[in-house]
């Protein structure tokens, strides 16, 4: 069911992961999948183009409403109120614009290591960005969060599941975060874009199912783009579960026609008919996770992710700081995400995108191993 195009075909892709690489380099950076599109999604997109159906998005269609609420109930254990869905062009734009309404120029925090645009774009947007370093075991540092809340943190961005660690936050940790934020009247923006990618062995808890406190001051942002590889189509969803949060949504400067129509059509079919493809994907990612565990070069360690197709690799045993990604690019012809993009203290780290087939992943691991031995 899942097919990865041959390397020379991948190299003809014009997206960020595969463009701009030197000849022979394998891309394993930005979170795009190498697999061919799920057939029902490809069909819907072809049909839309054939109809010339590329105009403005009119709003949340009844089909998207039904498909997403069904998907959320079936796969994520989340009862979504169908009247509290708002289209946004991207999760990131949704996060930034919510911050502008909730904390103009104020303190916004997120866990580090974190998704690089949080580190880059939030300061540019004028926020006083507060890093909340994760604890050594990857868990959230509640003591540090308390200090920041006392210091005036207004908004916490919570990537759940987390990128780049791939950790699925357990219910008790989410409850504690919700209680603390409620105590200081801070808002939580739950970035749940990776939720459909929870791998066997872990259980995802949606933020808006955590507690009344979480619902009262919480937003969830999600998109079909990560699990179904649709990032270029620009359609994401913002979900609320309280009147107070919904009032904030009304103050956002979006209209649906800023959202990509093809992204909406693709999301409808992904959520309605994408389960078989997604199940196959999760099976492959689980096997890839095992393969990495078996074949990671000596000197590199990791905590196997519970979700996503991202491996947060610790190269401290190889003494490659400050640029292990530069080493692997030059010596192994493998492009990895530099750890310092995710964490000011990430000089020993690289992020490996393993959203590919076992052959290419095996080649990546072989090349990395040979480079380490040399
Ligand atoms: C945690 C996280 N949030 C947001 C995004 C980007 O989502 P969007 O393209 O909808 O802004 C990513 C992409 O990898 C991500 O990992």
C-alpha cells in the first residue's frame, strides 16, 4: 500500500526536503514524508484540478466537519464540538496570531528542544520568548514553568506529541500543566499536528480532553498535513471547547479564503477515507523505529520516539560538536536537521527524519555508520 519513489524521482521533488541538495545526498531533514500520496487524496486532488476547482475556500465544509470529528473520535479519543472548528492556513500562523491576540508583545513560552520556527518566528513577531528546557528524560519541567508563570508568562505553546523528541505527554503531566496554567490564568496553545502519528505502545491524550481547566483556557491546532504529507496545501484547523476561547477566535484576523482550497479537499478525504493508508504508514514507521534501534552507529544514542517520524539523535559519544549535521552531510552525504536549530544547547544533536522506506533508511544508517568509522 505504501510506495516510496526511487531516489532519482524523489530528487525531482521541488519541496524543501529534496530541493537544493548536492548530487548523491539523501534528504532526511524537514518533516515531509517520502511515500507516495494516499490514493484517495491523490484522486481528489487530480479531480479538483481537472474541474478547475482552484478558487477560494468558502469555510469549514459540512464534509470537513463530519470527517474531522469522526477521525478525532475514532483515532484520537477526542469528542470535538463540530461548531467550534475554524480553518487557519497553517498551525504556525494560527499559533502566532493567537499569541498576538492573547499576549501582544508579552511573554510566550515553549519547551526546548522545540520546533525551529518557534525559536525563530516568535521573537521576530515581537514576543518575549521564554524557553522551558525539557528535563533529561524528556518530560516537562513543571518547576521551571511555575517560575515563568510567576514572572508573567501569558501563553504556553505545547507541542503534543512533541517535536523533536517524539514524546507523547502522559495524562498526569498534561493535567499538572493545565492546573498550573489555570492558577496563573495563562493560556495554552496545544500544537497537536503530530497526534495522528502516535506509534504502537503510546496513547495520545488530546489537550481539550484533559480537564475543565484545559478546556477553559485552551486551544488545539491540528492539520492533516503532517500525517498525510500535505504541508504545501495550507489548511489547518483550530479547535476550542469553551466560550471564553471561542471569543478569542472571533478576534483573529483570518477568513477562510486565506486557506488553501486543495488543502481543505485533501483534508476532507484524508480524515474520511485515509485510515487504511495511515495504518500502513504507522506500521512502517514502527518498523523503521526498530531498524534505527538496531543499526544506529556506535556513539549515537536516542530515546525511541513514541510518535512522529523524527529521531532526536544524541551524538555526544562521537565528539562532533558543534556541527554533527555538517559532519554527516560532508562525510555520509546524508542531510540531517542540525540540533542547534531546535535547541540552543543542542550542539551534540541531529534530527533524523525517518519518514521513508526501509531501503533508503537502511542506506542512511549504513552511510552514517561508515562515516563514523572513517
Ligand atoms: C510541532 C509542529 N508544529 C507545527 C508544524 C508546522 O505546521 P504548519 O505547516 O501547519 O504550520 C510542524 C511541522 O513539522 C511541527 O512539527
